[in-house]
């Protein structure tokens, strides 16, 4: 959520400010037919300079001692506030985090819970853009009902490192998947009159030292990977704002990066919206000249750069006045394009319908990684031991600014303690959705007992007496910190080992924000990746285990065997004092995850795209049906006896003799037993080619494609001879 500048508010304490709802501001009657650009230009021309400067900088209205700024009366506790211009019908801009539900920082809005979705990786694992769109709309309805008109959603940084504490918030390692899913969620959000961001632009690939870390990658590689994810997300969702990142990129701070913001985003991509900074990511007023339009949470920076210092620079002629109008117009046009100036909808929230969205995402996002014939649980099973701390109560969630206070009852919070203001983030929050209770309800004829696993030997002794053991293991991850390894914390690997030794019929449920190593994999009969499953997660997990739901999630991130072969064996900067300048090189370039593994020939523990089902599918008859745009079709069949969902995945696997791999299309299909469906995939030229000389270039040659169930489980490749083609940036 925030980071303090050097010398900031150490030892700060929180105190309470009560939320007062923001009154809506009606749209002026004259504005009806104007397009957003014309309207933005007209309104901007009527503003005073004070109003213009007011719009380009915001505060963080969270009452934290040590941050000296007045919070205007009536402003609720939330991430961002920018004063509007009521005389021209422009409401205050009230921003809330974010993609997994409307947040309530430190629960300071007393009693204000919101529907809590599963984590971003779970959303991505659905491979279901339509569901992501529903989820985005659901969150926006809850935002609007509270008077928020900006959602700081759209987290899309690609997973370059399985230790990144924020991977759980994002959408995995593939630019097409992440871009389509983020774009769909943003479209859903903005359909409800709430502006969405896409963030954090760009290459914010780890949390440690995030404000002093220089992420290094060459331009073509950036364009073909991380930036392509943003580009697809922006084209699909048309977010009103882009949030630039904390980190440096190739030597310059992302929020003051002329190449990134002015040249690529606003120039090459013709992005019409505004760039807002991350909270505390602005170093000086010159960032304005480099493409940053708005300083967010300005009290977290060393100065309110976009106020007096910027006024002085413009007055001295160092930055043209036209740039001020440009920044303001960008903000206004996004607000108008989305309809974020409309008064909040007074219609009550349908909590039940919203909970169903969270439940559906959890059901479709849970990934069955391994199943050695024990799942689904046989209803005739006499007794089950459920092991794992808090599995009797609920499910784990990820920490940081995206942490939602769930709507379905008081969560269980385990404080981890620590010093400084960020200690407030150090708390594991379990949402009230008991997998134990849900299993008992689904298996009425089975004795289901519980052991916390606190003493592994005791749990193992009990495990011997049961027909089946289901152990929940957790790794809490979150914003501001990374994991140093792929291990489970708190001796849980040892717990699993002891349980599996005591009872070979052991199933593991993982609640993690990233891949983990699973040294016990060979000893257990099943593994379910539940991610952080949201406020309805316990039920969804139980439904998958008991077979009420046929698992259909697919991995949006590769699970490596170890860190030994990772491009960065040690996490850059690990253990160095805060605010140390750290350089992180990304030699894998556009190819994190499976795309890198395909080039090196290494096999992962579990591949991108992998996910088992209780039925069997075939993906057959892949053919090229058109060359321009390149279009392929295939047939997906359900060969088993149960209805289920399959994700058709089409990859580019070879370009002439070059070994490479890129997901070029996917589609989730629901099939009854025996049913088959033809799937058609149109391939974006950017996924075929390379970026060079300011353009996307596709060289003439033979391109081979394969379809299948994961990046390593593919049918025979099919060739397509393509002529050279190129397109603008
Ligand atoms: C995070 C952003 C978030 C912002 C406001 C920052 O620390 O990086 O993702 O939107 O805080 O809470």
C-alpha cells in the first residue's frame, strides 16, 4: 500500500477516523452528447490554475501518525483522494484498492467488509476472461456503492520470480493470458462507472528494495514480454489510468521514465488516459515533464512535487503550460469516458450474488496438480483426518494493499508484529470459510476429524487411524516482502512428510501465493493448489475434494523444480539494508517461466497450463485454417464419464529451426461426457514475431504450432508457412 521515504514515520501508530460517505456529484445537464475528449477539453479550459494543480496531485487519506497532512472532513479512509471541481460537475476522485475486492485499510472503516475474491493467480488459473470480467464488475459495484470512483486494480506484472511476494495479486507469467485476463477485469470494472488502473508499469518483479531496485532488460525483450502484457491489457480493457511502478527500469525511475511513459505508452500506443504514480514513487517535479500526470499519496514523497515545486518550474518556463492542460485533460477524459462522474448508484448490493462470483472464481481457479486415484473422495470413506492450522476456521489470504476485509464474517487475524508503520501489514488474515465444515457437510456418512498439526508427531499418530488424510499447508505472502526460497515455512514440509509416512493415503492442499518446492511430492497421493481462495474458498476446496466440482483450473505460472536453474539464483538484494541500490538483471527477457524452459529444455515440476480433471479430454485435429490473420482450429473432446471444463491451449513451438514456446491462444470449454467442440484461435502477429527497429516484425518462414493440455503435454506440431509481415509498435 505505501512506503515511507527515508526518515519517514518510524514507529507510527494508527488512530481511527470514521468513514463518512461521499455525496455524489451529478453530471451537468449540458454534457450529454459530447465525446469524452471534447468534453475534457471544454471543461479543462474553464478551470483555474489552482483547480488544475489540485487535480494532478492526491493524498492518501489514511490517518497515520507521522504523515503530516490534513485529511479533509468527510473523506473516508481509503488509498487515494483528489479534490474535484464541484462547480463544473467534477466529483472528488476517491480511489480504493483493488483487484481482489474493495479494501478497507487496516479495517479503519469500522465494520466495512467487502466481497473477497480469490487471489490474482487463482483468477488467472480459470483461463476464463468472461469470469474475470464479472469479477471486475462485481468489485466495481461495491466500490461505487461506497462512493469510490477509481479502482487501483489491474495488477499485471509478469511473474519473473517465484519468490515475488506480490505474484499472488498478479496474473502469472504469460503476456497473452495476463493481458486478456486483466483487460477483461478492467472492462468489467469500468462498465460500472469506475475508472480502473492497470499497474505497476513496469517490471515491478519483486518487492524487496522495490523503490531502489533497478530492473534491467533490453528494449526488444521488454516489448515482447512485460510490456506486451500491458499493451494487450490496455487494448482489451481501455483502463482510464496507468499506475507507474516503484522500481527503476534500466536506470531511471519508472514514474519519471520518459521512454516508458512518453515514448512507449503515450506515443507508440497512443494511450489517451492518465499516468498516476504509485504511492511514494515520485522523486521530483521533473517527472511531470517525463510523462507522469498525477502524483498520488503525495505525503509519502519527500515533497508535494506536483504543487509548489511544479508551479515554480512552469512559471519559469522550464515545463510548458500546455503540459499542464494535457495532464488535466487526460484525467478528465478518462473520468468522462467511463462515466465515473455519475452519482453513486443507490441500489443495494446483492451480497449473495457477489459471494457467488467469489465462489465461482474459486471453483474454477483451484488446480488439481496430482491425483493418484484418491480423488474425488469416495463417499464410502469411513474416516478422514483433516490437518493444518486454521483449516477448521477458514482459508488464508495474501497481505498488503490488496488485502480485503471479507464480507462474510469476522476474519481470524494472526498478528506477526514488528517495528515501523509497515508492521501493520504483518498479519495473516484467514477468511471465514471452513474447509473442515464444508467437507463434513458434503460427506455426511464419513467421520471427519481435525488436528491442527501443531505437533507433527501427534498428528501423524492420529493419521494412522484414518482412511484418508488431507493436510492443508500454507505460505503467507504479500506486498513489501518476498520469500527467500521455495520452501514452506514453519516446518510444514516436515509435517507433510510425517503424515505421509504414517498414512500413505495423504492428500495435500496448498494455500500459497507462489509455486513451492514439494520435497514430499513422491510420498503423497494427491496435491491440490488452492492459492488464496477468497471468502468462499473453504467451500470450493471441499467441493473439489469431494467431487461436487470437477477441477478445471490450469497453472498460470510454472512450478520450477528448484531455484538452482533460475536466472537469479539468489533474490537480488536479499538481506541488504532498506533503500540500498540494487540491480536486478532479467536475462530471460521476454521469456519468463515456460517460455524460458522451452528454450533451455529443462522440465518443470508442474508446467504452465497444467491442471487435472476427473474426466479425460483430448485436443485433436489442430489445423491452420487461414494465414492472415493466422487462424487455427482444433477439436476438444470429453472422453470420460463426467461433465467438465477443459482449456484448449495453442502454442507456437518452433520458428524455422528456432526452439521457442509462446501461448498464442486459449479457450475454456465446458463439455458433457462424449461431447466435442471446435475451438478457433486467431493469432496476434506480436506473438509470432519480434520487436526491432521500432516495429513488430514477423519474418517469413515455417512456424509450427501445437495444442494440448499444458506447455509440456502437446500434440503433434502443425506447420504454417508465413510470409513476412510487420506492424507498428
Ligand atoms: C501499491 C499499489 C497500491 C497503492 C495504494 C502501493 O503501495 O504498490 O498497488 O495501489 O499502494 O494503496
